[in-house]
């Protein structure tokens, strides 16, 4: 497989993942994704931002989140359920293991 095709397939898979998280399963909370998988929608938007910045495209956190979420992040958050104390405790552990220690 040539590089162009590989990149196109990877981009298609990313778009499908985004669709799945934003349209097919918006009921799955970011905190649950982080607790179970070690990443969430915010991680995906951060990786998008980092990829843009690496290519010389200036992009901040808010802009990347709005691109990924399809709306301002605060609007998305307003639609989500409040996390339980158990979810928050598990999140602190998952965040430390998957984000803080990764640099």
C-alpha cells in the first residue's frame, strides 16, 4: 500500500471514530472513555491540535475542541451528565496514568 492510500484510510478511520463518538454514541461520557480506554474526545481533539501545530498550523485548545465536537466545548459539556464521585475518582487515576505521565 502506498503512503497516500494509507493516510487516506487512516483519515477515514478517524472520521468514522469521530462519528461514532459524536453521533452514534454521544451517551458515552468522556469520563467513562478515559476510565475504560485511557483516552477520550478531549484527547482526540488535543492530538488534532498537536498535529496541526507540528505542521505549522496555529491552533489552540478551544479551536481544536470546537472542530472535533462540532460546537463550542462548553455547549457540549452542558449536554452531558454530571459525573458521579466514583467516576471522578477513577478518572483521576486514569488521567494520571494516561495523560499526566505521558508528557
